[in-house]
C-alpha cells in the first residue's frame, strides 16, 4: 500500500527504524527525519537502517 500511495514509510522494529532503499524514490525522502535524529543527544538517537524491501523486513521482524 505504501508503494501504491507513494508514501515513504518507516518501519519501527525493536532496536531500529527501517527505511526503504529504492532507486525510484528521491534520495532525500527521509532527509528531514534523519536530520531530526542527528539533532538528538547521542544516547537518544534512534538507529536508522536502510533496507531493500520493507515488506520483507516486516516479515523478518
């Protein structure tokens, strides 16, 4: 559904926030979120992991 609606989703898992690595999407689709995370103190920053497929990552999680 994310692809159909062209939504740049994040998938929250136990120890990270996953986002899609996709050549069809703009490189800065999550730039504001990543910038926000960098503004936090190091001990509060979430871990962002770029994945090739959110559906597979959801199943694996």
